[in-house]
């Protein structure tokens, strides 16, 4: 009976605490989307999804948090803020969401020369191995040439020959602090220096190059895509937040339910064995 109880508790614990955000989204039939304003000459924008305002006054070079959307196609329209969603949008596209997947959509290019467009990307937020971080690079500077991202003082290139609107795929690196140089591809000419870039273990990052070289506004914007679940709380004397308390209460209820089922199963099994012994 004790073995049945321990097994039930273990299985319930995995169900409650071992499920990633992507797995939860997949089970609920939804995916997650975030949007980044990466157009240097475009004013703040409002974003409508399926006719409903989803984001208000998103300004360059900010990004939203991930939000959940049902799996399937969605009509996305971008208007200069403030907007009620009427009239002609600055940008319009259909985004198809798959359950359990994460997406980043960037507004890139320039309004002034008609190159403004949406760049939809599928994210990979799988948890890195212990001691590792994953980094992706997006080139979103309209007037910058193709670039290499190099660890300063070495010949180690994390990304090579990434041009505007191109993406350097997720790359595993050792966790730690790095000094990086953004170089014109194939040369030693440094377009941008990034000092003390700290990459935490089991964390996924996207670094986006934005701004304009011609206006000396080129910069890199780091985004945290995903972090590994925190280890179980061992107690610090601090009062938990309301959300944390709610999650803990739900977890305890699920554990209690699992334990009750285990006890009931063990009791039924024990009675059947006793009944069989009596008949024998």
C-alpha cells in the first residue's frame, strides 16, 4: 500500500511541477505570441488580432510578453497609435498558430521608404542543458550590412554573415558573462561593442540588432525567451504572493486527490486479496 501511495505522489508531482509552458499550451490547444517594434522611424503602434485590440502604443524598440492565442489562423493588423482599428492598417498579415509553439513577430524596416514589414519567427524555447544558455540573433537594422558576432579577444564567432531580416539560429553557449563585438561580416571592423553580456544557465535569449548605422543609433536589445522552472521553494520566511498561494493550493489539492486515489486503489486491491483468500 505504501508503494502505491509513493508512486501516486510521484506521478502527481511530475504532472504539477514538471510541465513546461509549451506543454501546457499544447494541452490547452493554444500557442504563444509576442510582438516587437523594431522599425526605427515608425511611431508607436496599436496591434489588433481578429478585430480586437491586443496591444496599445507599442513603441520602438520594445517587445511585449508572450500571450496565448488559440491554434489556427489569426488576422493581425498594425495601426499607428492611437487607433480604433478602422481604416487602412500600416501592416496586415495572417499568422497561423500551432498548439504548443511560441512565436515572435517583429515589425522591421522603415515607414519612410516603404520597407516596413512583419517578420514572423518560430521560437525554440526548449530548456538548455545544465550550465548552458541558448542565444539567437536577429538582424533588424535596415541600413546595417551583414554582420558577425564574435567573442572579443578571440576568433570565436557565435554568428556569421547575418544580414538584415535574417536570423542566427539558437546557439548553445556556456553560461557566464561575455564581451561581444558586432563586426561587419568578414572583417575586423567593429560596428557595435556589447560589454558584460550575462547569459544565465538554462535560459533562452534573443538578441536583436535595431536602429540605424547612419544615425549612430545602432544598438542591441536582449530579450529573455524562456527560463528553466525554479527549484522547489524551501522557505525563506517571506510570505508568498497571492498567485503563488493559489498555485500551491491547486498543487496540494491535486496531490491530495492523487493520494486519495492511491489509497482507494490499494484498499480495493487489499479487499480483493482478502476475499480471494477467504474463498480459498
